[in-house]
C-alpha cells in the first residue's frame, strides 16, 4: 500500500499546508480531494509566503505530480490567478493535473451563496460566499457543469442556458434580487478560462491515481477544511459542503479504501474556528486574544479573525474515530511557549452528566461545558529546537496528553511557521 491521507482534526486551519509541503518532498504524487477556494493552505519557504487555495501543496517540488481531484469544485478565474502567481515565483507547474470530472463554480453559485447567507430565516452559517455550497448542490442535484463539458461546446451551452434560467428565477423571484445573466458573455468567458487550463486537464484523473498506486508510487491525499466541518460528521449545519474526513479521499480521488496505508491527523496545539457555530472551549478575550495574536490566527482566504480556545480532547477523540488516525502532526506548539498553565478539555459536562463522545447534534451540544485538566507550561522558546530530546519536559507531557486522547502516536511537531521548523519523531 502506498497512500497516505492528511486530514484536519478540528475546524480547519490546523496547518495542513505546511505538513503536506513537508511530506510531499518524499512523495511521487499529491492529490487534493475535496473543497474549493473557500479554504487556504499557507506554506512558508524562507522569506516567501505562499497561500494556496486550489493547487495542491506539493506543487513546490517539480518531480511530484499534483492532481486536483474530481471531488474539488473549481473557481476557474481563481485557479488561473493562483497558477499565474506561482509561475511568476519561478515554478513551472508542468507537474499539475486537473480532473475533467471536477465541477465548476459559476457567477450564479456565488450569488446564491450570498443570497442564502443573507436570509435570516435560513440561518447564517458564516460562509465565504465563494459559491462552494451551491456548486456542490448542483453536483448532487445532477445539474452541475464539469471541466470535461468544455470539451463539448454545444453540451456546455445547453447546460449553462438551463442553469441560468433556473438560477435567475430563484434569485429574482424567491430571494428578491435583481440579477440578469448574459448567456453568451458567460459562455465565452468560461471557454476562455478553459483554453488557458486545457493543457493541465486529465480526462480520467482516477486512472492517473490508480496507475500510480498499481506501481507502488508514494501518494499523499490532501483535504481542505477539517473534520468538524465535515458535512456528515461535523457541527451541522455549521459545516462545509463536502467530506474532508479520510473516507472522502476515496470518493474525491477515485480509488479503493484498501489502498490507504496511513492517516495523519493534523492537530493544532489549541483550537480555532472561523464563522458561526458551536465551539465549546472558545475563550472570549484575554487568553483567546493572546492565542490569536501569537498564532497569527486570521483566515488565509478571508482574513477574518479566528475564534480561539483551549485544546478539545472530545473533538480529538471524535476525529480519531471517524478518520481512523494512525499518526498525529502537532502544529503551533510554539504559540503556547508563554503560558504558565495550559488547559486541555478531557470531557464535557451537561446537567450533571459527563460526556466523552462528541454530540454532532448541536441541540445536544448546546449547554455542554468543557471539563478541563490543567497542565504546567514550559515557559521556554522552542522555535529553534530541531530534535525531540531538546523539548522541555512539560512540552513532552503535553504531547503525551494529546496522543493519549487521540490514541495515535505523535510523529511530527511544528515549532514555527517556516517549512524547516519541524521536529520528526
């Protein structure tokens, strides 16, 4: 078996981009298997910072084939902008492939996203208004337009015409917006995008992946968002519109689950989330503000300040269960350097009952209070350390606690933003 899956174990923003970039140099292929440009992965290479939204984080290694899988939804203009900026930085992108089965985001998807978010009755969930959810709705409603449809201009035109009629009616009649779409203008615009991307398109991306598996190539599956934003296993409805969990890699790239060898859970040493929804260990002000500033906790895609809180072991246990974690990559350990005491939530308490399994029904989750264990901090700068043996004893105890809660071994520890600031065990 040759497939490793990287998953976020919290509400996203755990540092998956850095871990993917680190592991990619030993891989033959990196596949992005779900999500869209509503997620961002940050990779710091010396003095340069790269913010990736659609291109897999292995793109910095020319010998690594990078595949945007069929489970991803694509903003073509955004992807072209990303490709342009990477080329200007000196990367050829000759190693990039795009699945012809990936669905495409259109202007009406973004308009629907914004309209739904502004409708109080539907409940605001804090989306990025990038059209991700409505695009996935069209996919599962069998109304979607895929990259491969551009190869058949008349088929594309027919699908686009039908979608424009339906979405215009919905936006104008139900959401009371005033929109008018020009069929020919959008058709030409998107065929133009496709013309610039055509050289990267793989008609059967799952064949590319499975051929690599068949000859024991080393393959890394990269998801976006995190477990707690999974549409099935997260804090629904405050979730994304796809499956970031490890099982989503099989559907989003097109291979069988028996091929998975390792599942690496990326774990921030504390917890953050962006947007609305429950967050049991959130800290308002004080320590929460300190974590945000020390950790630079502002969204890669939107710049929104992230909500911050202590590590949540109940969330960790849930993520370990639904992903089948075999390894942990702990990120942002250095952010905790200044704290004399560090809290870890080991369980929840509600109405006198102790809850150890995460309630994905948010009505049950409401009113749950974290039960904390307090651990001593290490009060030492660990950002320059390169070996596990150099870590302070209290830092090792903290790592042991996280491993105990996840029932998985810690193999990577990030102690700074730069790609080299990492300790391997």
